[in-house]
C-alpha cells in the first residue's frame, strides 16, 4: 500500500537508481547515429542521434554545503530533462565542480585548511547532497577542474592557443584587486570594485599572459543573432564587444618621426579638433612626453593610476590633465594641436588616444574650458538654430572649409576618403572588447605551462610533460606575488629546448579558463590520451539546453564562445557555438523581499525543509511558487500548501488502491477526458518553456478533477486507473521519488522515468472554450483560455498563475478580483 510521502521514500529510490544505473547515458546511441550519418542514412541518423545535451553551470565547492540557489538552479532543469527522456530523447546530463579559483582559495584561507583538502571534502559533501535532490545525473562523467586529469588538458588548451598565436605575453596596464592581491580581467571589475570581494581595483602595469579574444570580435557579435538566448544577454554581449564604425586618423608629431593613430566614431567633427588627448597608461607615452614636462607628467600618471576606472569615467567629476610638451599635426589642414594626458581617457577603452572636439563632446568641452583650449563649432542643427555647446548630435557642417554645408553623414564619407588619399587614415571598425588577461598571482589554479630560459626565452612545456603539477606544500596566502614563486622545487627546472637551467612561470590561470571548455571534457572525462574524442564530440555538441545565471553574460559565456570558436579553427570541433539554447534562472529572495544574506537573517536552508517534508515537496514548491526566469520571495506558507496538496494526492491514490478492481470495460468520462488531454497539452508546452509554475497549476486542476470523478461518479475502474497513471507520468519529472513510489504501488514496471510521456488527443479538446483577458489595475496584461464550464475560482487561479500576471503584481498587495462576465478578470492591487 502507498505510504505517505516522506524522506525515507527519497532514500529508497536514490539507492535503487544508483544500483540500477538508471541515469547512465547511452553513448552507444550517439555513436550509432554517427555511423548512420556516415552511411548517408539520413532519416535513420536523425532518429538514432536524437540526443539532448542538458547542462547547468557547475558549482563552486567553496563552501561545505548546498544552499537554496543550488536546488533552484539544478532541480527544475532536471525536471525538463526528465520530460525529454520520457519523450524518447537520449539525454546527456552530467555534473561536476568548478573547483579552482578565488572562492575556494579564500574559503581555505579563512578556515586554515589547505585548499586541496577543503575542496575535496566539500566536493564529497556536495556530491551526496546533489544526489539527495534526485537529479538524473550520470555521475560516471563527473569532472573536477582541480584534478590533474582535468587541468592537464586546461594546460593543453593554453599551449594550443599559444601555438596558434592566440596566447601572448606583454607588459600592460591591468586591473589589480587590492584585497585579493591578484590581476582581474576587465569583465571581473564592477564599478571599480572586484566582483568577488567588492574591494577597490587599481590599474598597474605588469607582465601578463593574454588570450587574443579580440581576434574573434566580429564573429562573436554576428553569431549572437542565431542563438536561442535571452535578448538581455545578447545585448550585454553586444555592448561589451562594442562594435563602432568610424575612422582611423593618423597624426604625425611635430619634430618626431613617430605617429599617433587614433579612432573616432565622429570623423565629421574633425575640423573642430583642438587637441589630441592620451590616457595615463598609454604604452607609448614615454616617446611623446618632452623632457621639460617629464616630472609633472610622471607625477600625474602615478596619481591617475591610483584612481578607479569608475572615478575616471565619471561624467560629473572634475576633468584634470597635464601637457606632454608635444604637438600633433592635424590632417589634412596641417594645424598644430597640443597633446595632453588626461585621466578621463582610459587605455582599455578604444585605443587609449582621443581626438578631442570640445564643441561636440561633453567631457572634451569641460576639459577645454578648464585649460583654456580652443572650442571650434563645426556642427550645427539641421533646423538652422544656434545650439548651445556642447552640441553632440548629428547635423550640418559649419566652419569646416570645403566640407561646410555637408550633412554629418556625407561629411564622414568625404573626410574619411581624404584621409585615405593622403595615407593618414581611413574607415575603421573598432571594438570595445579587450584581450582577456588570464594570469593570476594566486596559488589555487592551473599552473601556466611556460618555462623561461636565458638562452631560448619563453618556451612552452612539451605536451608529453603535462600536467605541470600544482605542488601541495606551498604557503598560499596572498602577498601580491604568486605563492609558487617561493617554491624552489616548482620554480627550478630545465629548458625543454636547450637543456640548460630555467625557471617555470609561477602565475596560475584564471579559473574562467577551466570553465571555458568543461562541457567538452564531460563527454570523454576518462580519456588520458586526449581531452576528448573529436568525432564523438562532434556528434554530441553543441549543448542543447544550458542553464545558469545572467551574471556570467560578459564573462564565462563570452569566454566559452571564444575558446570554442578557436578550437573549431584548430580542427577540434566542427560547430560554431557551444550552447544553442540558454536559460537564466531568477533569484529567490528572502521572505522579506530582499536578497538572502546571513547578516539580514533571511536565509533559507534547504536541509531543514527537506528533512521535514522530503525532497520532492521542496522541488515541487520551487516549481510552483516562483517563475523560473524571475524568482521571488520565499514563503513558508507556500511550501506548507504544497505539503497539503501532496497529502491530498496520496489520499486519492490510497482510495483507488483500496477499491475493489472492476473488470468491466473502460468507459471514458468526456469532462475528465477534456481536462486530462488539456493538461497533457498545457503541461508539455509549459515545461518546454520552463514555465513550471503554470504546469503545476494545471496538474493541481487535473487532480481536483480526478478526485471529483472518483468521489461523485467514478463508475469505470480502468478509466480512473488510466487517469491516475497519466497524472503520475506528468508529475514524475517534478516529483521523481514519489512518482516512482506511486508507479510501483500501481503494480507497474520500473521505472516510471523510462515510460513514454503522455500524448494529448486533439479530438478530446473540442469543447466550448472561452478566452479571458486579465487586467491588472485596468490594464490588459495577458489572455488565457478556459472551459466555458469552469468556475470563477478556477479562472482566478489560472489568471494568478500566469507569469506575466505574477510579474505585474509582484511586491504589491492585492485588493480584490473583479469578474466582468465571462470575458474579463480585473485584478486590483496597490
């Protein structure tokens, strides 16, 4: 007999799943597909391949337990994957750990335990807890980025990028976190602070390793349009890549053979230029600064480098600068204009030199006013009015010699053409994107596989000598220099080229390098001769559904796309993009509506709820209580409501199991049939779109209809059994443990997750339906369909479950719900 749902049922089925290897991926099916394609059996190949690669961004084992975010991030994509499995897809669903990097190292520093020991302990704990969620992971494909068997291939990736001129070393201004004591990539700096610790980030010059992501700027931008990604994420990457069409203007410097190439998106304003300004960290500043200005310029540069980029980029801060003593020659007029250094120009933005046109740029205008530099109006409004300066719009050229009278568009073309003729410029496309700094002055990371020899210079470690092992006995506390620098056994080596004494690179790789390719290693994680089997990866890639936070839009998601494209060009994959479809989960807030924080006392610990209610009740509440894309505030009464629903569900099945079997023929009930097939259709569509809350709402209505039929006129035992089995199949992706228990209690064959997904019959849905508009405070927000026989309560429940309505009433107090006939529902909130 079916028991009330509890945590013991979770343990029972987790053990059964593990022993039977239920979730082991069928690699044979994928390989058969490859063979079928090679034999040109096109239709059979499509059917045989039938794979889905489902992947969530793997977790950081920097703490010793799972938090609510893990359950939220992992349980519901698993529900989607379970549905796809039941639909006949061969679903590959791996899990692993992003185990290197600052979070794990800082946790180790805080606890006094070695990073390797604390990380391995945390991974063991998190493995157990992830299994308690009940996700359908194939643990045979697990990876951990701190394992030598993994980072051997991260180092291999570095060598391949180096071999193809996509990895290089140079001294350059970098972002330096004053607390973490390491370099950060541009993408890891948020408003002048470290995105990890929140402390100030300064600019300093250091010799660093970079990946040439800029070589793929145009393709990274163009391929976005073909991806099934959220529009907001695409816009973030578009803005970060920052494509700008304009002109390159090459200035000569008075009294020097040197040139100063600059970029401007407004070449139509060239005749109004009154100075050319360079950034304090401009790499050729030394060649421009004259002896008489050297002391003042150096002092200014030192002061500027102590400011954050936010301070320097501010439009409200006072503009400062210093004269270099040099003059640029303005093409094509030959006019001499001064070259100052000003900290409102930043080398990582564009080229680090700016053509300053004070009359038509706000910051140039403020600078020119402060230092008494000329301000030449060269653009006027097309209306003929005299605009207040600075005038930053397009218009008609004035005071511009032969270009006077041209529109901004025509003047751009004419000026660029003239610059090209005199070989001092031309049309150019510029990008905001800068190359990716990957050197880190910390311990817990993959060592960079390079060796420095006095005779041979920088020499890559031979592939046969990988991995370059990270030594254990190292003092890993941050000092501003790599801890490996003080480990003589690691540092001292011999040159692979000449055999003489040499030293190793002591910086480690940015952890985002580890995560830029992990989706490929999952496929072939036990291969010790190659990072992956190329032909098998070609058949399995790309990832069909990728789930993770939007905070990675301009970091991990951009880096992974770059690395994947580079690997394609090297012949290690045939695909253009690693992730076809992307989903971002929202954020579950504390019950007070704020982000969860220990200091606020509003955190939710999953363990206590799982202990009390069981994993599936917790999973079902996450599905029902929140929109997956938006999240929302946690409510204890919500999970209690789900617990009550599951109790009613149990009672329905127990009543059926206690009834005497009826051998009479199955007789369908038209009303319940209509609801059942409508539920199948809606739940399938909602789960496909990750709208789990509306799927659960539909299932609740279906259960109510089953219970009503059972209570009032359930004359057909076989029909009621079919309805209950259909319900169990539909809810099984959301409640995998309890659905197995129900399925077994009904006397069916193990496992419910290997049964076919229910298919609706369109003929059962021909019935009077109403379209009801839903207003919030009098404004139409959404429309839904419902049976003409449905009650007002059913209509209200469906209206309130709609994602658009939930978003519209979020954080507001409901006053009343008004029904206007059978056509309209108005929800009044304040």
